[in-house]
C-alpha cells in the first residue's frame, strides 16, 4: 500500500512539473508571437551584458532603467571641449530619428519603434565602442551598457 501511495505522489509531482513547463512554453511562444522575435533578441542582448557585468564586477546585481536614462541624457565635456551627450546625435526622444554629424539619419533607439535595435550583439558592442569613445573619451562599462539598453527597452 505504501508503494502505491508513493507512486501516486510521484505522478502528481510529475504532472505539476509538466503543467508548469507547459505554461512556460506557452508564455514564451505567446511572447515571441505578440512581441515579435526581436523581443527575445533584446532579452538575449541583456543576458549577454549581464554576463559581461558579472565578470567585471562580482557585486553586480541588476541593470537600472533610471541610471540608463540618466546616462542617455547627461551632458559631458569631451576632449575637444565640446558639450556632448548621447542626445547630440540621437534624438532626446528615443522613439524619433536622430542625425549624425555627417547628416546621416540614425534610426530610433527604442526597440518599441525600431524592431532591429539591440538584436545583434556584434552591432551593439561595435556601436557602444564607437559612441562611448566619442561621448565619454573611454569605453563604457558593462553596467552602463546594460543600464542604457534596459532604459531603451522600457520605452513604450
């Protein structure tokens, strides 16, 4: 009798796990269907930046939307003596296009209006490297990059 009860208990636990896994799979499928595949790519970019942040700082906890917005909007004096910020080229409204110094259009930063933004880690790292050097005269930290991306992803 004890053996039968144990088997029943194990079967109930397996059923609960299967239901939980089924729910997770359905949620993931619906997320990718309604938000598009780029939503999953954005999360993958954040996961990659989290890994980078953890390896750079053992005390890393999470990225911060408010810090990302502050980083985006803060003006600095670069090595040429110019007042610059991310908004110098990117629009103060991340849902709008910006303009390079060479008068080329920069597509909006917010993934909500630019589905391709933050979907390719190679491009993300390339542009952070270039733009951080232009604005900060140094490389961005993993924390700064993650905060920035998290802020851009929060814009609806």
